[in-house]
C-alpha cells in the first residue's frame, strides 16, 4: 500500500513537472524539446495503472492543472498535425513523408477499429461525415479506405480545411472531400455515420452540448462514433458523458489498452 501511494505521488509530481515545462515553452510546434516533453507526458499517462488514475486526478497539483494539460495537449496535437501536413504537401515524395509520421500506426489502428465497430453496429455505412477532421486528415482517409464509403471531412478552421485538401490531393485520394463547417451547426441528415473527433468540445459539458446539436442534425437510425477517453487519459482528451446522450442508443464502448489513447463510443440516433 505504501509503495502504491508512493508511485501515485511520483506520477502526479511528474505530470505537474511536465505540464509546467510545456507551459513554459515559447511554442508547441514540433522540435526535439517539445516532442520529448509531450512523449514523456503521454507515456506517463499510458503506463499508469487504471487503479491509480482517480488518486492522481484528485492530487492537488494535477487537479489544478487539468484544464491546462488538456489545453496544452490539444494545441500541441494541432501544431503537430499542421507541421506534418505541411511536410507531406511540400515533400517530393509525399507517401514517404507520411510514412515518417511518428503516430501513423496509432491512427491506422484506431481507424481500423472504428471501421469494424461501425460495420458491426449497423452494416457498412456508405456515407460518413467527420466532424473536426483537422489539417492532417488521416482518420477521414482511413474510413474511406476501410469502408469504401464517401467521406466528407468538416472543420471550422479554414486553414485546416485548405491543408487537408492539399494532403489528400498529394496522397492521391479522391474519396474524401473537405468543407469548412462548425460541428455544432451543420446539416447531417445525408450521412449514414457521423464521427466526432476527440478534440471537438474542450470539456465534457461542451462536448455534451455539441452532441445535442449533432443529434438534432442527424437522421434517425444513423450511427454516431465519438472518440472519448477514460481514466488518466482524460487528462489529454475530454471524455464523452454517456448520461448526456438522451437522443442516442449506446451500442458499443471500447477502451483500447495499447498505445491508442482514445476510447470509442458507437451509438444509434433514436427517433
């Protein structure tokens, strides 16, 4: 018991230290220092047993920094995707540039899992909307490949949309189109499945609010796939509150235990 308490305190102190180090950086664009700090933070989260998560999350230093950790993680991920999208777009060999992306395998494993869950939950969707597709649209491209579906990637950021279009073009993908739109204000009745990216909704309450608006825009019977998180991984991504989904029937909740951080929630629009 004493050893576990000691481990919990050490982990909490490490998270506090890494958060403060990241917050002090002049920028969050990829470089050796930034990459090392984010890598250390992610590995600390992944290596911590679930039974210790609650004690760490309620540790005073960690608790005070929860919003800061999530904000840093979101801004860091966005900066990482922008940088790698630009590398792919400007590379003489874009596929080789993509192959060098350090998290490519994680994206592929997660999108393959999600495609299987969608197919298992309601048959293979022929049309998919990805809300918050970002500048490096690996998930949207992955769904198109795995499902053979028509996919649209939606993002409220015009720069992200422009980069995503260029990435898809350079990689030779014609199955995905990209449009600028806000996840909370877009028509979704024409899609068999709607995917809510992990960074859409900065907090559980914000995500719940977006889900209410998304539900109102979906047709009954369509599938929702929402990326979530559990345990200590909620430091990095806001979880989906299953109790705040009255317009959906939850079909599957999957919590990966490997290097994939996000949990996956699959639900059907009621009505």
